[in-house]
């Protein structure tokens, strides 16, 4: 249960930073979804190039990479002119 809460908090922070930098208006739910998707993408890329040591589940640069992943998702979203669902 604590992991789910942690994913939501990290998703909210990463999504908020990404939408602020990209000047996009999203609801709270879509901000969290954006951050979680950015975390998944950023985490996958990070684990490919720098696997975590010591058997830990979390990567030291997790929040920063989550923000970069969310920014990448928003950039691609705008590049392909997709519509953000309105709540």
C-alpha cells in the first residue's frame, strides 16, 4: 500500500513539473497519470544504462528521471498533436 502512495506522490510531483514547463493545462488526475507514465519510461531507460546496485528497488535519480520522462511524454504528445482528455 505504501508503494502505491509513493507512486502517486512521485507522479504528482513529476507531472506538475512537466506540465508547468510545457505550459499545459491538465486536471489533477491526468497530472498524476502523466507523472506515473513518465516515471515508468524514465525508470526503464535509467535501468538500461545504470542498473541499481545493492538489490534496491529505487534508483537514486528517480524523481529527476521521472520528471524528464514526463516532459518527454508531453513533448511527444504535443508533437503528434494528440488531444489531452478533459475532465
